[in-house]
C-alpha cells in the first residue's frame, strides 16, 4: 500500500507542478482509473484535461475508458468516436476496450 500512496503522490505532484498541462492531467487520470477503480478522481482529471484541450484525443479516449468501466456505454461510445476523430490512430486500441464491433 505504501507504493500505491507514493505513486498517487507522484501523479498528484505532477499536475500540481504544471497545472495547465493537459497530458499530465490525462496521465493522472489513467493512474486513478487503473488503481482501485477510483473513477470519480479519474474523471475529474480527465475533465480538467478536456478543459485545457477540448480536442485532446487522448483525454476523450480516457474518458471513454472510464465511462466503460462505470458501465456508461452510450456516453463512452460518443467519447471514443470523438477521440478517433481528433486522433485517428487511437482506433487501433478500441477493440481492447469495447471488443470487436
């Protein structure tokens, strides 16, 4: 648990040191999504990234992943669609999240 707390502190400090860096907020959101299902915290980071860069394919993709984990699939699908519009390369990763469609 100590390692998790150290990691959490690292990602919190990452955005504190550069609060206008949308990518840093995405990375923090990924951490919270992946660790113990802290979806509210992950979504907060994701939304902050989107405030900073509304056309961030990465942030939209992350939001889709978080929503998928929360079983909000209709909203997740819209996020994935927008993410691939801004960053077409992300489409190759969708089968890992939503399966083959």
